[in-house]
C-alpha cells in the first residue's frame, strides 16, 4: 500500500466519520474535525513563536483534541446534542487556554469565532438555544476579562506580542473557514420562492 493510497483511505474514513444526515451537524462536524486536527499542533506553534519556556504546561492546550474529535460521534446519535457539544467545547477550550497562556497571549480573541459558530449552528426554531450558546462567549468575556488567575507560566512581553499576533491571525482564519463552510451549506439549500 502506498502512502498516497493510505492518505486517501484515511481522508475517506475521516469524511465518513464526519458525515451526518443533518446538514448543520455535518458542517459542525467538519469544523470540529478541523479544530481537533489543529489541537495537537497548537503547542508546537506556541513554541515556535514564543519559545519552549512554557513546557510542560503548554501541552495542556492540546487537551481539547479528544473533545472536538468526539463531536461527530455524538452528532451521529443526536445531531442537536453534537452541535451543542461543539459550541460548548469551543468556548470552554478558549477560556481554559486564555487562563493557561494569559490574556496577553490573545487566545481570548477566539471567543469571537466561538460566538459566530454558535450563531450559525442552529435553526430559526432553535433560536433560544442559539442565543444562549452564542451569548456564552460574550458572558465569559464580560465576567473573566481582567479577572483570570495568573497563568502557570509568564512569557516575556515580546513573546506575548508574537503570541497575540499569531492568535489574532488564527482566530481570523477559523472565522473565515467557518464562513466558507457555512456558506457552502447555504448555497446547497434550495432558494425559497415565496
């Protein structure tokens, strides 16, 4: 078996794992799998940008990996619960990483795509649920900003500046990615003619 065929099989299995009869759950699963795939690499990005001084604590930023990875399994049995789980895991992970790395790292910026994700994951008939889950990142910001406990490792100011830039770009990229995948769902929806 060649590497190319192994990669093709792995990609097919991953796409099958993320598929769902509920189109919103399927798109949410894709977002969850992208976030899961990024999780183990995030500590590496931080080391490359800010240095390895935060080790081994920095490895805790990858703790969200299994939680994002399990979202499609939850959604397969209960699509709405899978969408709720994705929204909650994203927000909780952002708050945890903000505490772990410190507010100056810019991880708090990920609360914006968390709110956007929750706003897009739910149907008009699920508006109350959407408002609660989309409001959770806003409430987290209002309650926690400036009040987080001290991070377990303090980086020098120049490292925090580099981390802030990296996280700002990353938050922007995940927001754009979500816009692309959700607009694809919208494009696949038949236009109303009323």
